[in-house]
C-alpha cells in the first residue's frame, strides 16, 4: 500500500461519513452529491431497494424526511479495498438509533454495509450501498418511565431543553 493509496482510502471514508451526516440531518441535496447517477441501494438485506440516484434520494426523503424521525447512524471499522485507480469496495460496521416520536417507538440495531465506489472526474462516489442487519430491536418509548427527547435538531435547533 502506498501513501497515495492511503489518501484515496481517506477520501472514501470522508464520502461515507458525509453520506451518514446527510441522512441524519436530512440534507437531501447534499446527499445526492454522494452517488453516481446510476447508483443502487439495498437496505435491510434488500427489503428496501432503489435503482438510480434519484430513486435513492426519494426513498430516503420519504422514509426519513419527517421531523418526527430522529436518527443517528454511525459507521466505523472500515475495510476499504482499492480495486483499481477508479474502483473500490468497502465494508463498514453500522450502529443506528431511530426515534419515531409520532409512533412512540425507538429502533436500534447494527448491520454491515457493503459498498462499491467509483472515481469520476477525480471524485469518489457511491455506486452501490446496502446493508444486512446483525440485529434490530424495537422498544415502545412509553415503557421507559420519564423518557423524553430533550434536544431535537428541528424543534429545539439542536439545543438541550435541560438547562
């Protein structure tokens, strides 16, 4: 592995981190810049899939766009392989928490993303992304006495209401 390879791997890491940030902050226009035009996605083992950048963004917007959908997606332990000058693959560990305030449910889980990346005009983009769940669990929020959201990016501007 060369120093140049390490730079390319770091650029791919930054792409994946940007993808996650855009999901959680509902930055759909910026999320669009993460994908090739003909990208594909298969989430939750293919239960949810989309073909093409526009379809992926539409899926994300429709499934995660409500301000009652609060999420935290964290990826780590990247295993990135450069296949060529303009192709790479990656496997990432995912841990996520979703709070569905309108349904009174918390969802948490873990998965492994499997991605394919291509470099177009000097920029790495996601050509395919998808994950298989290791586990997923639901918890009714009412089952935890006193549980409440005290900071919300959309309602409180991300500020805590505790102090």
